[in-house]
């Protein structure tokens, strides 16, 4: 099965051309003659038309959705305002992206020299990916101040994981025969890495960088919420507070365009280097037949590595103990302290709220992604029209649209549910559509020969064979759902773990802040690993 498969981390999503080729095969002779640019233009035209229709209708609160024309007028009339605020955010994103790229290349290269180190690095990267990064913002700001270092740190954290996974997957894909030739000629591991590994890894590195670029921009945007003089994150909050709806939509569109430009620029660099990004990443699954002891050891690896890193920063990082608490401090806060029971009760209350919100976001997003994926693959015309939007969604900084959802949905349950559609829906649907499309032509023809239509094909062929892909999408969506819940609570609802971390930071109760981060991160990692085990079993049972 060639669908994206990554047991230790979310994939760099399919690059797009493979989906286009497969959907074109399903579309018939007449549709194959339509140029791709026409389908792209048609998809965006349909999206703009739906936007206009919603804006003119009375389905949503008055003024919450401006017309495309009013947003375009605001963009053109205040272009200098948008550009002057986009520039510092973009500069921060590029700095964070460059740092993440260097760190990823260094750790990926070191990891390739030994399998154990490679697995440790990839699992630590997974743990970082699962961290509730918005909840860490008060902590990072308290350590580095609310200036440029905090914003760059957030950009690095948001872009580090996909970049590192691309590097590791690419180095693992190095041709063994060519590496053997270099080794027989007297070359050591370093020469094999330099002459074979890095060159063969370029497609994977470009694929990871295409996701890391928009990710760095999103991190820079989030970092500006901690305090900045200018930037898209600053004006986004201000425009929301002043109820400047057209400007809020304009900021979201500008952020999306910049994310898309970063994606396209990295793709262009890859083509200039004569590199075609890969469609999927290599699996980091445990070796076939690995026993329970090996699986438990792999599961504990990131926890042990993070604790070691945590203690090393305490001992050698020059941080103040007032802010940077130790693992023993957190353990004492939750177990040994006289008020430990009260601490656990308060933390559990906030944890349950955040898990409830994350569960709603995950459930709604996954259900909608599955239903939409089934519709798209059953009607090839819709798939061809929707592909440009699916690919563009990889460049959307979702957080930029949260203020818009407030104006549309209010601050209650409806907002949480729609956030799920925004944060989880598009990434999950890309993976699900890829999995549903990955059926062999001969299998589909068997159903057709016996008179089966779209529903029979979907029921008996596509859905059963796509179970591993659906679980893979679920695994990707777990950290995304937590991200959406934390950001929603932080910016809008004002409850849950986000409220607790913000209150802890302002009241200098840093032990509570660390306890919140540890408990939530551990929860997400455990859930992620459980779904990873289910995905691996489904892959062995259903893959064809």
C-alpha cells in the first residue's frame, strides 16, 4: 500500500500531483482533456461563489461574513497596512524556519549514524509535535521575554517536526547498493552520508520543508500573541476586538497567501534542484514481529529523552528555578505536597474541559472529513474541483480564522465544533481521500462488472481498504484537535488548560503551569500511540 504511513509521526501530506493523476483516471476521456489550470480556477471560483452566497444570505449573523468585494476593497485600499504588518511576521517565520532546518539536518544526520539514536530523535520530535504549543507560550515568554526570541522559538517549534521527519525519512531511503559501493571503496559512514544519503534525501527534505514553511509562519503568528509592536498576529487580535470584520478577513487571507507563497517557493527551489517531492514518507513503525517489551521500550523512549533534556536544561541551561521547574517539582506538586489533592482536583477539572473540547473537535472534524472524502471519490468532477482547495488548505494558518468563527458562531459549543472543521477537517480529508483513491483498477472493475455502482464500490472496496488510511488520519488529527482546543480556549472561551496556564503565568505559579503542560502532553502522546498500534494492525489486515 502506498498511502502515507508513519507510525511515529504525522506525514508530510501528499504533494498533490499523485491525487490529480488518480482522479484524472477516474474522470473519463472528456475530463482528461480539460487542462489542470481550468480545474484549479473552477475550484477557487466555486469557493468564492459559495462565500458570496453565504455573505448575501441571512444564514449567519449580520455583518459576520463580508462579501469578497468588500474584503478586496479593504485589501487594496489599505495595502500598505497589510504589507507593513506582514513583513515582520514573515521575517520571524523565515528566521525560525532556517533554525529549524539546521537543527533538523544536524539531528537527522546524527540519527542516521545509529539506528537507536535515529529512533530516539524521531520519537522526541513526535513528543514535541504533541506538545500543546499555544499553552507553552506563557512559559516561553517568561523565559525569553515577550520579544523576538519568543516569536522565533514558536516558529522553530511549529516547523521543526515536519522538517526533521523529512530529513530522517529521506536518509533512510538512501539506496543500499550505492551506499555499499561507497563503503567498499573505503568510505566510512560520514562519506556515505555525504555522498549518498543527503543527495538521495532531497525529495523527502523538500516535502518536509513545504509543510515546515507555512508551519513556521503559523508559529510566528502565534508568537506575536505574547506581545509585539506590529505583525499580523497583533493586528488580528486588534481587528477582532474592534469588530472590524472586513479587516479580520483581509488579515486571514493575507496570512493564507503568504503561507501559499512559502509552499510554492520551496516547491520551486526543489524543481530548480531537479527534485520532485515524494508523495509520502517512510514509516517509522516498529520492526515486524517486535515483542511487547520492544514496543514498551519504544513507547518510553520519548518520555525518558524529554526528561533527560529537561534536567540537562535545568543543570546547564542557565535558567532560573523560579520559572523552570524540575520533574521532581511537578511530581511533588501533584503527589507529595500537602495540597496535592487540591492541585490534582483543579488540574483534573481543567483537563476534562480541554479533553471535552478536543474530543468534539476531533470527532466532528474526522466525521466530516470521512463523509466529504467519500463524496469526492464517488464523484470525480467534485474531486477535480476540490483538489486545489485541498492543496491550498496545507498553507492556511488556521489560527487566523478563529476570530472570524467567533463573529459567526459566538463563544459556545458551536464555535468549538466549527473549529474542528477548520483545524482537523482539511488535513484529515487529504489523507482519507488518498486512502480511498488507492484501490487497484482491477478491483474496481470487478464490482463494475457485477453491476455495482458508486455506493457498492464505496461500501465493498474503497472503505474497507482505506481503514489504515482513516486511522492514519485519526492519528494525525489527535494533536491537531488538542491544538484547536487550546487555541480556542486561549483566545475565545477562556476556560480549560489555556485559562489555567495563563493564570498560572500571571500569578507566578509556574509549578502549576508545568504540571498542566506535562499532563496534557502525556495524554496526547498516549492517545497517539494507541491509535498508532491500531493503525499498524489495520495496515497488516486490510492493506492490499
